[in-house]
C-alpha cells in the first residue's frame, strides 16, 4: 500500500504542491462559496496550506484512511478504498447525501455548491498518474522534498528513523500511523498537528466501527417509523369512516 510522508519541518509554505495539483487535475480558478470552511479547501482546491497555532505552514489534504469513515457511511458505494491506498469517488453512484463530508474526521471532502449537478471532490492521491508509473504531482513539485511518496510501511520506517536521529527536532509521534485506524498520508512535525482533526483528536479506533453502530440502527428506525405511520393512517381512516357514517345517519333521520 502506497502513501505520502509529509515532513512539516521542511515545508516553507511555497504552495508549489497546490499549483501542481491544480494543473494535474485541471481544477481551474477557485471560486469561494459561503459554505466553504475557510481552510483553503474547496471543490476546486483539493489541498491547501494552513497555519498551525504556532504559525508553522502545514499542508492539508485527504489522509486516505486505511479504514475510511467516508466509505463506511456512503449508502451507495460512491466512496471506496483501493488496495493500492487511495480513497476514490465514483460520481456515477453518488446521490448527493453528503454523509461522507459529515463522517470525515479531518473535514476533507468538499461539495460543488455552485453546480447544477453537484459532485463531491477531494484529493485522489493521483491514482491515475501513479498507475502510469509516476509519483503524485505534488510530490514531484515540492522543491524542499517535504513530500515523500512510497510504500506505507517503508515510509513509517523512514519517519521513525528521522525522529530517532533528531529527537530535538520532531514531535515523538508519526501522525497517521494509528490515527482513526491509520492513514496512507503520514506526517512528522516539530509542532503538534492535532489541530488538523476535528476536536483535535480522532483517536486510534477505526471510525467505521462507530459509524456502523449508528447506521445499523437505520433499518430499525425506518421500520418503526413506517409502522407508526401505518398505524396512524389506519386510526385516522377509521375515524373518518365513523364520522362519515354518523353524517349519513343524521341525514337519513332528518
């Protein structure tokens, strides 16, 4: 399984990775919508540079979770995880429910709010480009080698070796190694990156386990609701029939 290691200490915030992403995916000019969260991500910007509380530039983009919450909540299979690593999206299946946006612990998927036929958009880890034997466009564009593409297991070894070699330079953690069950995008940093996740910490448990607990209730709730509505319809119908019968008797007696 492939992934990307982001070394935050090497990032200068030059945004060349973002420009490469825009060009590779033909995203065009960005148009901000009122619904955008202000982190630089949108349907036309699949990655951005955000500032940590300490002022450190940090690249934000899809983490391509090993057990994606977005995939687990999609009722039609529009979101899916590939064996190679990327979490991808099949627009032909999407019904626009936006559950994936609500489920993502990192707030990544974005919606085409200004489109008459809106789709969900996010980083694809340049899956098509990688299948053709190339590295992701952002990785090739980074002048500081802050982005490293390769096998996830090998990237983990590299990340831990850098931390061990320079413990004064890095936080003692590889972000993404265990977060939300693990991600294909990993980070090492000199500042805390908890701010990249909702509520500062997604935990280590795979989120599909939690989402399934809720989704498993949906059929029961649906059946209960249907039963309730059927019962109410029967009761109301009976009352209407009784009222019509009384009205007919009153007319006959008159």
